C-alpha cells in the first residue's frame, strides 16, 4: 500500500538499475534458471522481458485501476464503503458517474498539502543522508580486494534476513529513554538524564536511513565497481591530486548509480508508513500515515484513494520529466 | 631533429661520452612479493630521443614505464629525470605524461575537455588553455572533433586524442604504452610515421613500450630489448637487427636461422666454424673473442641467404644443400623452408624481382644455400 509509487515506470526505470541487474544475472542460481528456461524451448530474451510485464499488469495496473475507480466514487455507509461508478438508468442506459469531490477536498484541506510536503522533506533528507553514508561504504567495498568485497557485500545484505518490522522494533530498544544508548551514556556518567530520541524526527531519520541504506549502497557499488581505474591514473598523470580526481572523474562517472540509489530510497520513503508510525511521534505528519488513517480510521476509501493517486502523480511526473531528459541526453551522447 | 640527423656532423648523444643523459635509470629493481618484475636495470635515455622498450609480455617493460610515470616506486635503485631524483614524487607532480594503452580518455568529457584537463590542473588562464588546446588539436588533425565525446570517435581518432592530451602539457618525458596496439595494420603503419613526425616537431623525449618489433624498428632512435626483467641489449634498430649480442635478441627481432658449432680455425681477421647441423663450414670475415673449442652459435637472417638450383662457383664454404619443403608466396617476397640433409629446416626469403620468373624453384627441388662471409653473426651466449 505504501509502495505504490515504485512501479509506474517499470520499464523506464529498468535501465537505471541495469548495473544492478547485470550483477544479478551473474549469480549462479539465476544463470541456472535461465538455462532451464531455454531448454524448455522459450527464447530466454522474450521470456525474461515478458515476466516483469505480466507482473506489472497483474499486480500494478489492475490494482491501480481499482484505486483510480474508487477515487472517483462517493463514500457511503455500505459494504464496500463507496458507490459504483457504472450504473443502469431505467435498466437501459449505462451511466458513468465521476465524482471529483475527493480531489477537491484534498486540495482544499491544508492537512494533505502539509503531509505531502513533510513527506517529501523527510524523504529528501533521508535520501541525502543515505547517500552521504552509502557512498563511502560503496566506494570502500568497490576498492577492496575481491575476497573482502564479497564479505562486505554480504554484510550489507545481511539485515534483510530478518524481518523489517523486527529491525524497526529493535531500534526502539536502542533509542528509547531506558534503551541501550541512554543506558550506556548514563552509566558512563556522560549524561544525567536520558536524551529523548524516540518519537522525534531524529528517530524517523535513523529508521529510514538504516532501512533503506542497502538500496543506496548496491547501485552505487555496481557503478563504482565497474569503473576503469586507469582513468584515475590518467588524471593523476595529468597533474590532478587524488581528491580532486575523485571530484572530477569518479563522482561524475558514478552519477547513474547515485540517481538509481536516490530513486530507490526516495520513492518508497515518501510513502513510508511503518517507520514514522513506530519511531516517530503521534504528530509526525506523513502522507502514508494520513492515507492509513483515512482508510482504516475514517473508512473514507474514496478520499484515501484520491490521496494515493495524488502521491503517485506528484512522484511520477517529475521522474518522467527527468527520465525524458536523460534518455534524450543518452541518445545525443551515443 | 630530422635536420640534425641529416647533418653529417650530427653525433648521436649515446655515442658521445660527454653527453648528459636526460633520464638516468640506475640499478632499478622492482619486486611484487617474490616476483621480480624489473631486475637491476640501468639505462640512459637522452634528450629528444624516441626510445623503445621492446619485449614479450611479462618482461617488465610496462613496470619500468609505470615507475617512470610514478605509479610504482622502485624497490631499490633510483631514477633521475633531468638531474632530479624522482624518488617519492607522486605522478601528479612529475613533469612526465603518459599515453595509456587503453587511452583512458575520460568518457564524460568532450575531446576538448579531455585535452584541456591537464592544463586546467596547472591553473593556467582560460584563453591560454583554449589556445594551447586548439593548437594541439590542430597538430593531431582533430580540430573539427573538439566537441565530440570519446565514444563518438574511431579508434585512430581516440588514439590521437590520447596523444594530444599527454603532449599538450609539454612534458619533459612522454611515456607511451603500446601506442599503436589497438589500431589495425594499415592505420598502424600510417600512425607510426605520424608519431615520429610529431616527436620531431615537439622535441619531447618519448619512451615507448611495445611488444611489436616492427613498431619498435620504425619508431625508435634506440631500442632496449628486455627479457625477464632485464635489459639484454640497447642499440639503434640497425644494431639490434644486424648485430644482436645474444641468441635471445637475434631470435626475438625478426626471424633467424641459428646454427650451433665450434671453431675449427681462427685468426685476427677471420674465423671458421664447423657447424654440424648446417652440414658445412661457416667462414666469418672477422675475428671472434671466444675460447677455442667452446660452443658458439651463428645466426643468419633468412634474407641474407641465397637460394639456387645450381651450386655456386665456390661451394666449399658457406654453402649447404637441401630439399625445398615449403614455399610461402607473400607477394613481395617468397619464403622457402629448406630441409637440410641433416634434418634441420632453414628459412630463406627471396625478393620476387620479376613478375614471371622462368626458372622458379618449386617443391621437392634440391637447392643450394649460400651466403656472404659477412652475413653470419657469431653469438657466444
């Protein structure tokens, strides 16, 4: 529910994650699967392409149409709690009733605007923090010896082996007033009274950065790892000091990884519900939470659907514009 | 430089004992763990030279080049450039530039920006940078490609961008790692001469690493042949080809027929060598400083052997006979593999002087091979 925004440009985003996908295809189980499929007489290419399309059709497009439909309905006390769009008049004419009141409502009520802007702010800051933490990590992993590389990559992925929810709960244990951090600081005598960290924006940022860091590290690693190191030698040779060479060569060449990583973090973070709900205070205003309340507390399905569609459009349009320009640059470049 | 070379009074710096070497490599050794990549190499390179380091893969030539660039530090020994000890000076502070084998062009920058990159590091004024970049692009005939990105260029154009980028900084020393390796044959031949001309016009000292002996022969003022981390011979292309000092060099540069033998008769100005596998006595018209009865080798280049169906007038020495086993017609020359009576196969090349020769030598013919007393090179090791 909170991750609708992922999917809209599946095929367009695909090329952004190409480095990651390339790593993935190298994995033995994936290779085995591809071999088996081709033995059955399917061309690997068409099959590989069709799978995500069928997936998108079933699990994105159909639910999306349903949500879109509900967003144009009216709220009623019934089961389901909204009116049908299509109806028969005199059992002869098919009528279509579109109700745009839900959209007008969320535009007029400042709560939605504020929640939306705040979500964007939280997601943007979290993305930036993820980038600042993730870039050195990815850089370090890409530049160590191949033996260490696998160990370090493993450590990045390791948290996925436990439940996401459990990991967020664990942060409560770390951050709360009698949690691990405060207990240690107090027993060392550094502080007298516990620092309030739980139910603050700080805790939300910690939670989001922690949870989404691997999504930033992996695409960054993939671009940094395949970079030709003789380019750096060439830069040194031309009189460029190492740090400047990083800024002029490594950083620009890792932009595709940065963009992919930022999108992977930013988009789900905008709609994030669980982390602000568990770690943030009751007045943390995020669009995912507003959506939840509309759905489950108010049973206002049409309004909630309108909110969902609005988030989606507001996220998709800038990304599509960006993609358009990037595709144009890529075409001009090649 | 060319003018100077044509001048009769021109004395090559390496024959002048008073000449100060520009690059002095002194007893340089480089080890990677237990592996000795460069083994106690001493070498002098003079200003304006186009020096080629020639050797097979893994002979240490690239490691030596990387030490000159500053990417590797010698395990022991020192390198002086223009009198300055280069020890501990990082690559970005050396007046040395390198053209990489892969060219290492920055893919996100235009041709212009690639060439300007080095100058911008020197914080030169903007118009100075653009003037020098334009001049350099003109010199390598790439002015109309200034705005293109590297992937929009052909291999030959990329090679010239790499060259321009390294030359534009007017380095004291330009290092080229297999500069023509990625080009196809025709382009390579053409570029060889361009490279020599460019070196003449800019007056920069070039050190070229290559595994291609033909490339080394056409480019170099002098060649240093390397094997297993050591320099085995240094000399002009002619010296290396005509007067190799070891069997390795004779064999590595061009092709050669090698006969093993012992001295049977000698004096100050001649030597006679009994060569069992050649099935004849080889007469050499100069003396040799070898212990009597020690084993030595005579190297004879295929193009210096005459082949005929009739025995030569004097068949007592420098003459042997065999059966034609293989013929390769190359257009300009033909290569004959002649099996001597003892079983050894000798390679002979003959220019095809006539479009249609009446008495062409063909397979299974019995032929006589003979050569001039000055053609054989005596090798002691």
